């Protein structure tokens, strides 16, 4: 019985995203939340069929999941969940949070949903935003190209529930990485080496070397 309690996570960070591909911006956001908020674990949840990106070409979910495993495997407090990848149809954050709350390991956890400021600025358009904010602590990290002015224009009842972490802005995005690969620009140091090697060996994003 005592051993079982050891497995309970008290403060769980959740880092959702398309991760197409995962990069240092995601890892830094997760790690900075871990340190600032004294979390016990950060769970990465790559999306299957993302609700906000229909129309965008995304790399197969299993490959994105694999890259998330590779990027996080050396950090003891980073874990990965395939719940959205395995789920049929679209996954909404509110449903994912409900599913995580039911998992035995996290049933007693306090949840911290970690985002970049661009994502937080869009929260009013998410499914059941007020429900999301009541189920978790919503954390947001400053991000290049998203002004605090934009954040401050969110409805007060949403904005005041967001924990804002002002941290150095890493000007990296998955969109830009794809653009850079297609235009033969350097991307090697924008993610852990294993992710770079995976992209090269699977020739993702039209990798031509
Ligand atoms: P895309 O360009 O396709 O939107 P992205 O780089 O924004 O990709 P996502 O998978 O959309 O990556 O982001 C997942 C989460 O990580 C979001 O909450 C996003 O705001 C956050 N995030 C991504 N990149 C950074 C970064 N450089 N700094 C801080 N947060 C980031
Ligand atoms: Mg994004």
C-alpha cells in the first residue's frame, strides 16, 4: 500500500501540442514550468488529429509521438502519453484533461496545463474554456511574436486565471523548422540530436540534406 502511494504524482504539468516536430522551445517551456512551479512531472501529450490545425499537413501521429519519446527520454521527470494519438477523431483539451484525471497515477494530482503565450491568447476559442480553467492551473510562457498586450486583451475572467511565466523567448516554431528544412537552412541545433537524426533518417518534411 505504501509503495502505491509513492507512485502518486502531486503536481503534474501537462504539455500538449502537435509537436510537428518537437523542438527546444517545447522542452524549454516544459522545463521552465517544472522549475518555476515545483512540479513533480511533466507529461507530454502529442495530438492525434488536432482541432485547430485541420487543413495543415501534419506528419503521421505515430512518428510525431516517436520524436517526443526521443526528445524526452533522458529527462527523468518528463513522461509521454499516447492518449490523443490513440484516440479516434479530434481531441479537445477539456476531454484530455478529464481522461488524465481518471488515470490512477494522477487521480490525486493537481494539474498544470502548460502553453506558450500564443496558445493562451486563443483560449477563448477552445472548447469549454471556463471548464478547462476550473480543472487545471493554466500556465503560459512568454513567446516570441506574441505580445503581452494581446494577452491583456483577453476577457478578465479568463486572463486572471492564467499563471504567466516571463521567461526568455526562444524564437523557434515547428512551422519555421519546416520552412527551414525545405529551404536547406540549418535546423540541427533546434532540437535534441536524436530528433534531428530521426528526421534525417525518415526523410521527414521533405528532408533532402
Ligand atoms: P506550429 O508552428 O505548428 O504552431 P509550434 O512550434 O507552435 O508549432 P505547437 O505544437 O503548436 O508548436 O505548440 C505546442 C505548445 O508549445 C503550445 O502551447 C505552444 O504555444 C508552445 N510552444 C511552442 N513553441 C514554443 C516556444 N518557442 N516557446 C514557448 N512555447 C512554445
Ligand atoms: Mg503552435
